[in-house]
C-alpha cells in the first residue's frame, strides 16, 4: 500500500514538473520561429501554465472533488489524506518547474 501511494506521489510531482518544463521549452520554439525572444516566451508560458500542470498531475478536477467529497462525507479519511498528499506533491512539482525555468531564463 505504501509503495503504491509513494509511487502516485512521485508521479504527481514529476508530471507537474514535466508539464511545465516541457511545455515552456516546446512553446519557446514558436517564439524562435516568429523571431520573438524564446526566453521571454518561456517565462510567460511557465506563469500561465502553473495551474494547468497541477490539474494534469492530479488527473483532472472531477475525480479529485469526488474523492474529497467521499473522504469528508463518507468517512474515508485515508482517501482524503492521500488526495491531499497528491495535491501537495503536484504543487511542489509545479513550483520546482517554475523555479527551474525562471532560473534558466535569468529571473524575473
């Protein structure tokens, strides 16, 4: 059980991280092709897509809301704790990806 939960937590972290880093790098190619600044585009994209990386990492909003609702009103406290751990992990992954891209591109 613990191994499965830790696997899901790591998956949420790296999925949010990868969505931000990969999305901002691949999006900067469009700026390169249109003769705009790729670094500025990377900074813009990483700011815009932070929340979307978290949503992707936790698997969408409705299943998460359903699990939280069943945890609160159905008495499934373990499911509620697990879902909050996944959300926190996705937040940390998104923040790590944000920090990496902002650092690479020269800060704000």
